[in-house]
């Protein structure tokens, strides 16, 4: 459950702390005090999109944080993301900077908004004030049914999505092979020519670089021969060669070394230098002897390099790229040559993929159909407990054509309702009353969340079935009053027995049911508006509910009525 929520320099809040408890936690206060802002802050900590516009005027950054009791699944998510768990609690913090940047911390360790989104289903489910049935489209209705049926994120839905992906890929490959057949056949001649041209060239890796080196040698044979033999003469052959001078110098140093041991090392060094000169001279002579000034060989090399350059202009800037291009062309030709075999293989692969998808989608549809009747009955009962008298139906229809298949299966889910006796069932988005919309939405969510309890009890090892520890409703009671409002309060109270509920309300009939009642207040301090969150005592609760009943002027009659409402809610 949510233990604590903090906000600093966030919107109109300078600094606010709320410590929540189990059961039903209600937030009340004057319009504009900042009640919904606290819910929005919690939504941000669940991975929502941040904006620098949320930073309080005059501040450089806004900081929001919260503390939840952790779960085993939340700890696994932390481990997968390289974040250390912190005992029995999990701490989330988000900072928004004026320059548009921001930072996320989980258990005081750097993280990302993506990690918050992964953690969100394990910690809280936030129903924002802007959420209405008009945005409750077919996809959302299907997801709600899947959640009730325990299919959300399950093995069957994953298998269906995987089978759909395999079927789509096989169908795309087969269609690609079947389409553009004339263009493909026209390319065969070009590919055949390109393959033949590259194969006949018999290219070798690094061949062009070796030929360029040999070309430089042949083109400068006379200069290279003269330089090599000149160096050989200076170092070894000439009368004043370096070798002769070293030999003479070595004899003299050796004489010195016979009388003075200090010159023994010098004699050894000269001996080594003389050996180096001898080796170099031999290498120069061998190099000069190996120079072959052959115009015929030079012409062959130039022709070969010209051939390689022509291939480079067509197929790649290096020999390796040319060879790779040739291999690619050969593969295309092989595909064309083996087209019939490939077509048979792809058709077989497509049939297998179609069969796997059909089997998975049928199983998914059967489970949804079974769950739809149960959810419809439960939701109808829950709606009627909210001072309404309706008929409710969850209708499924299966797509018959392959073009309507999807990764989530072939079911189209539609919720239909009749709010008056004798009227036909109609889609939810045709409901006119805002109060009816709010109650239907609450009843649906209560039905789904309560439906998780027996499912979790029957399958405790199924981790993908998630029942949020904290449910947050932001003014879901908008547009209702009187007996309907009291019924909503009773429903929220009933829901809070199984899990923590946090709700923003303007209705005293709902506020009377609170286990923990918080008031959000504005006040002026040093010329600035500040917002604070205060947990009410029993006496303060009566005063706040009386204010909600009576308006700005609280009367004794209002206080008595408030006390009776609170006592009656127990």
C-alpha cells in the first residue's frame, strides 16, 4: 500500500506531506486547493509524462516522492533493472528541472521513467479525473476483460502474439515472392552477368594492394637498383666503405682493450655494428639482384588493376565488397532458381503459422467468452448497487477474415448497457448522463479488481495476474449526488476492505466513509499561496463534512447531520 506521498515546489504546492493508512483514504477541500494535483503527482511517480510547467513559480525544480510497501514482484523488477531492494519498502523519487530535464530515483538509486512504468502495476492503479467512458474504446474494453479473466500478460496471450507475428512474417515473405514476378525475372539476366563477371575475375583478398606495390617497384626499377647498389657500395664494397672503416676501427679498439679492460665493451659494440652492416649489405645486394625491369609484367599488372578498378566502380570500393556483392547476387539467383521449392516451403510454413495462431486465438476466445458472462453479471450487480437499475452485457464477436486478425487475437469486445427498463442494450459511449458514466466506470473497476481475489487465491504462482495494492480515484463521483453518492461511498468502502483506496471527492456522503480523512487547504504566507495536507481528527472530520454539507457557513444543524452521516457509515 501507499505509505507516504511528498511534493515540493510542485504546481501550487510548496511543500506537502501525506501519510496514508490502510482502507479508504479520502482527500477533500475547496475547489482549486490542489487535491487532484496530488493524484497527478502520484501518476508521475507511476511513470507519467513530466513537464517543466509543473514546477512552482520561482523555483528551479520540483521534487515528488512516495513510499510504498514493496511486493515480491516489485523486488524482481528492481533486480532485473540492477536496483537494490530496500527491505519492506520501495522509495520512488522524481525531480523535474526548469530546463526540461529530470531525474528518477528508486530506493535512492538512479533509474528511468521506464522502470517506474514497470513498477506501477505492482504498486498502484491511478484513475485520473480526465478518464471518461468516451476514451474507453474497444481496445480498453478488451484489456479490462483480459484483466478480469487473468489473461493480461499471461502465457496464452504471449503465445497468441508470437503466433500472430510468425504468421505475418510468413505471409509477407510469400507475398513478396509472388508479387513483382516479372520484374524479378528481368533482373535474372543482370544478376547472372554480374555473378559471371565477378567470378571470372577470380579476385583474392588484398590482391589490389599487392599489385599496387609491385607496380611501383617495376615502374621505378632503375632508380631502385641504383639506390640499392649505391647503398651496398657505400656500406660494404667501396674502398672507403663503412664496413672497411668499422673493421679498421675495431682492430684499433681491440688493441686498446688488451691493455685497458674499459674498451672491451666498446669492442663488442663495434663487432655488433659491423655484423648489422654486413647483414644490411647482403639484403641490399639480394634486393638489387631480384629487381626485374620487365615491361611485360608491368603491363600485366596495369591491366589487372584496371579490371579491378572497373569492378570497384560497379560493385564496391574494396575487393572484399566486390566479393560480398557477388555472393549476394549468387544468393538471389539461387532463390530464383529454387523458387518453386521455396514457394512450397513458404506455403507450408504459412499454413503451420496459421494453424498455431488459430489454435491460440480459439483458446483465448473461449476464455474471454467464459469470463465475459461472469464479468457482465458481476458488473450489472455492482452498477445496480449504485442506485441504478440496468441491464449489462459484455459482447464478443470474432473476426472471420485474416485481414482482421491481430496480435491480441481475433475478438472484438464491446460493453453494452440499458439504463432504463424496456430500452435496448447500447454501447457505453451512448450513455448521456455524466453521473451514470461515473458510476458505471467505478462499478466496472470494482468488478475487475474484486474478481482478481479468487483468481489469485486459486493460482498464487501466476505472477502476471496483478491486483494493485493501491487504487486511486480522482473525483470519479463527479456528476452524482444523494442516494447514488451514498451508494458510491459504500462501494468504495467495500473495495477498501481488500486493498487500499485513495479517493478525491467533493461529496459529504462519500467523505463520511473515510478510514483516514485528509483535507487539502490553501493559505497565504509572505504574499505567496501555499498548499498543505492535513490528517483530520474525529472532531475535525465532523467539521469538514459539515462544511461540505452546509457550504461556507457551517451550522450546528450541519454539524449534527455530519456526525450522523459519519456514525451511519460505520
